[in-house]
C-alpha cells in the first residue's frame, strides 16, 4: 500500500457489462475534475480473483456488488471498499458504502411511460430468482406496489433462464403467455435483454398480438438496441453520476473522515423512447386515463378519478378539456363503450353479461347507447365485426 503520493484504485467490474464500463468513466471524470493522483486499474471481476487483487498493493477498491461471493471476499480486504450496483430503500445494508441506481425510481419511470400509452392491462416480464438478482426482485416489488396503488392487477411472468439450446421453446412459451393476456397490454421488461425477447416474440406472433402490446425496458443497453429489429423504449441509468458518487464515497473514506457506511441511490437520467407511438399526455391526465381504463366498468365517477389523481375535480376537468377536448365523464363513458365493443367483437357473451361487465345498467340502456353513438344495435355491431375479417380475406 502506498503511504504517500499516487494512490492505486482497483475497479473490479464485469468488463462485458456496459453499465459498469460507463460507471468507470464516471469515476475517471471525478478523478480528473478534482485533480486526484489516482492510478485507476480496471480488472474483469469474472477473470481475476479477489486474492490476486490483494497482491497489487492497492489503496482502494470500487467493485460491483451483484456477486455475493465477491462481496464476502472484499469484506476481508484491508483497504477502503465502495460498492456499485442497484438497490432500493429496502435492500439489506451491506458492509460497504454503495453508489448505484434506485430500483424503485427506475420502475416508476418505466411505469409512467407505460401509463401515458393509454388504458392497458399492466404486466411485467421478469427473471427467475437467483442469488445475484436481488435487483430483479426489487423491481418486481416496485411494479407490484405501483399497480396496487392504482388498484390494477400486477401480472408477472418470470419465464426461464436464457438458453440457446431451448431458445425456440422458450419463445413459444412467451408468445403463449402474451396471447393469454387480456386486452391491450403495457409490458415492463425487467431489463433490456428481456425487452428484446418480447420484441422477438412479437415478430414471430400474429400481427394482431403485436398491435396489442406496448413495451418498455430498463438499462438502455446499447448492444441490445443495436441488435433488436425494432426500437425499444428504455429507462436510462445515471451511470456517470453513479461513478462520480462512488469515487466521492471512496475519496471520503480514504481521507479518514469517519462518515461510516453510506448508500447513494440515484434516479434514472431519462428515458430513451424512440418507440413512442402516440403523443404523451400530461402526468395527471395520463394517470387519470389509466385509472379510467381499469375501473370504468365499475361505475366510477369523475370525483373518484380526481381523488385518485390527488387533484380537485375542477382542475382535472380543465386539463381534460385542454388536452383531450372532452370531460372526465366523457372519458369514462367512452371507455365503457370501447369495452362493450371489444366484448361483442371477441366474445360470445350474452348481451346481459356485456351490459353488466361494461357498467351499463341494463340491456335496454346498452341498446340505446349503441343506437345513439353507432347507429346500430349491439347485435348488428357484433355481426358486422365478425364479418369484417371474413370479407377482408376474400
């Protein structure tokens, strides 16, 4: 270990992971900005051992924390250590200070993007549990809580471990799960690799399935975006800021300031959304439309929608008129009518069931609504909707 002069700092990351490469760039930026005499030594954590690193006579370590065995060995190091990774407020505290992405904030950003796409069933494509995937579990928990907040059902599919040998079988299972999801679906992929799987599934599935889906991933992984045939919307980590925060924590520890174990979790830097298919509404209107899409058939009123969004009804009504050109009540009514149209076109339910499930008080009222809005009866609408695909194929 060097008592004076230049300090040797080991950066122990998985070299193939773009996240850690960008974090390393943030560390270097901190060193340059503060004029520190640090020698940064990058080592691939998958190719060297902690014991080997200990022989380098280093003064500090910044290392990824997703490898539990590596964390245990780093705890024995006799130098200052700072971890890098992703976590949430509920992640058990580790033995080192940590700088990383806030899993809760990552999911909230993705969720807001999906809600802005319009009323849809919410679902998540995650990963099977593993000892080094606490971040995936925490993103699932964050997604579930947001759905519960909006009184929506949180559908989660973990699928299988990635497998080149069983790739086609895995993809067929994913397509089957997607096809079984009810109505239009907003899908959150736990990371961009899983988002690419969804895009591949859509490419192999009938066009009608792909048209029902909206997808957003997390990571903004450049390799995934380069290889994927269609653009993927994705939440971006604040990797540069994370690297600088990790360097700050290490610098403070090496100065002996006695600040103890700290954790700095940073919100995402933004959203890369090239696949945005329609103009996004403001946050309040988007949340209101999402709530309406989920609960219009339950007979909700404008006051309930405003209360859910946390705004006065008059303010929300003004926003609806400004952005959509109609009232909250109209939005609820239109959603109920759209649901009834979908049921008539896709299901064999009796008209009484259609009326009840879509929030209409009686079959007679359903008839009057269809006559006024569409100029036909519910039965005539059903017959026309089912005849249209046959005529198009001739």
